[in-house]
């Protein structure tokens, strides 16, 4: 759906995009994540044919932004990070305006608008003034507006920014609904956790460069193995870290650690006072917990508590964006 290769854009001396390459398949929700100023909006504006790159290529639905801007505008819905001000317009008038701008045939407009109002849960607000809507509703109206010409690809720039938790959940379910309708979505955010749950893949961008592209799960695995404090499973691919508290003294913990350390499913193990920190290998499989508990019991250990260590989303994000994985 979207294929970007070596995309570069300068603003004067500033390198906003530095040979960016990424690929988004059909039916994906691609989370485009990076701190403010990373180059997210610039990328999306180029894809929406609102800004020209200096070099590199961007292909949307098989069409090149350099040569097929008109065709791309018909298949892409772009929602900017600021909606702009529309005083004295009702929700319905606002959508009528965009339906006309996108040359939706007059006879179809009513039906299309009612449909997008329903989808974005704004039917009841049809006659409300745009200015009077909550931030969450305004953002949903922004999505409604880009759906008017029935695009296949949606480029949504920070749709969840500034929303309270409830409005954020509503926005997420709307985006998931759009995916179910067969649309491909590229959604930006400077906050990873805003998007994590609903994305099929993510790309992390910083200073115009792509630091990571792939699944969220792989991003976590990468952070765990490469960026979490290196020991005990240093250098190996760590699937999960488990903190085991034992009913034992540290000599007993050390004895257990030695026993467990040789197992191929364990990437590393460290003993502390009445505790073990165990890194299971990424390929330890779904019954890794079961295996570990059994191994501890089998070696005479008494488990007080057993808990996977959570890798916090924002920590992972920070590790990734400081180039720790480069
Ligand atoms: N029209 C512009 N003129 C000059 N600099 C710009 C312009 N647009 C963006 N920039 C700069 O390019 C960089 C990337 O901006 P942007 O793509 O908006 O980042 P993001 O959306 O990730 O916050 C920033 O340093 C920003 O200040
Ligand atoms: Mg931006």
C-alpha cells in the first residue's frame, strides 16, 4: 500500500527526513512513532502529496507521489495534526463542505455523510456547531471528514493526541473498525502506548531516520535482549525475564542458579538474596513458565512468588529512540 525508499527532505540546513525507507502492507494499522520533530508529519504530508521530497521515492497504492498526485489524492484520506478553525459551521455543514470539495456527486452526499456520521458516532451531533464539540468528538469529526471520498488508505497524523482516556479508547475502536472495513492505516503518535494495542506493526523514527520497523512483540524482544541491563542473559536473544522469589537463603539461590544455568531454554540466570532472575530464551516456547517452575521444584527450590518482569512500553520506546539498538 505504501512503499517509501530513501526519502529525504531538508528545510534549509535541517535534515527533516534522512533517507527514510519503509513499507506498509494492505490491511495494516501501522503505528508511526517518534518524538516531536522526528519527521512524522513531514513523511505523511509527502505521502498525501502536500509536500515535495528532495530525493527518494514514495509510492502509494502503486502510484508515485511525484507524478500521480491527483490519483493519490483520490485514494488517500489525510488527516492533519491540526484541524483548523471552522467558526459558524455545524457538523453537517462541515462535512457537506468537504463532500463538495472532494467532488462527491451531489446525489450521493447525503447518504455518504450519514454513513460517516454513524461510523464515527457523531449522528447525534449532526446539528451541533463544530466549535462546541469536545476534543474527542472533533478528532472523530476529523476522521469522518477524511472518509467522505471513501479512500483506501488513511494517513492520520496524531489522531489520539490530547484525548482523555475514554476518548482515546473510542478513537482506537474507530480505527480498528476502519481496518475491518478493509482500509490500510498509517497512524502517527509521539506516545507509543497510545497506539501499541491496536497496531499490526510499528515504525520508530527519530531525527528523520527509521530506527525500527516490525511488530510490537519483536520490538519488546529486542529491547529485552539488547537494552535491558545486560546481565544475566547477556548477548543472547531473551524472550522473557522472570523474577522468582524463593523461600531460601542466598547460598541456596546460588545452588539453584547453577543447576538451572545449563538448560538450553534458559538464556541466563542470576542469583540474589533469596531470589533468582531468570531470562528465558525467546524460543523457550509457550510452556516456558511451566518448565521453569518444574525445574526449580525438581531441584528442591521452594517458590514464594513467580513473576514475569514487565518491560514498560515507554521505557522500551526510550531505549529504542536513544539509538540503543543501533
Ligand atoms: N515547513 C517547515 N519549515 C521548516 N522546518 C520544518 C517545517 N516543517 C517541519 N520542519 C522541521 O522538520 C522537523 C520534522 O518535523 P515534523 O515532520 O513536523 O516532525 P513530527 O511530526 O515528527 O513532530 C522538525 O525539526 C521541524 O521543526
Ligand atoms: Mg507532527
